[in-house]
């Protein structure tokens, strides 16, 4: 990907990298360690094969994940996080912490609209 596509705003850049309904969840699971396509599919059952495949290709194209094929039968392919993708782990941990806090807040406060 060319830098010009992202501009110079760090928020826009990150938004572009993680755009799509499933990108953050896919990255979250891959950040836990190398994972195979079918295992990702099991963890995200509402996602189609085509969508998962497209999202993985996009994340790989951005350099956030890498795809490793093993020369064995049956063919084995694993996805893992790259060095730059690894830098997203603390971001996801903070998102998880905020999400848990917000869920607790909503259960306690039950604000009206």
C-alpha cells in the first residue's frame, strides 16, 4: 500500500487499516497466536468464507498479518501477526477494557433516550 492512500492523519490511517465489519475481530484472534482459516471461521461463524478470505488478503496486503503455507498434505496455511501488527495488541486490550466498562455502565445506569 502506498503512503499517499492513508495521508498523514494517524486516526484516518488506523481507520483505513481496520475498516470493515470484521477486521478488528480477525486481528484480535490472530494476535492471540498463529491460527488457521477454518479455526477463524469457527470463531466467527456469521462471516462467510468469501468475506473472511477477502479480509485476510486485505490485512495481509497492509502488512498487519502474514500467511504461511506449509508443504505438507493436506495443505496447511496459518495466519500470524507481523511485527507492525503486533503493535495493535495493546490497542485491542484497551478497546476490550473500555467495552467491558461500558457494558457494566449500561447495565447499571440504563440511560433513557
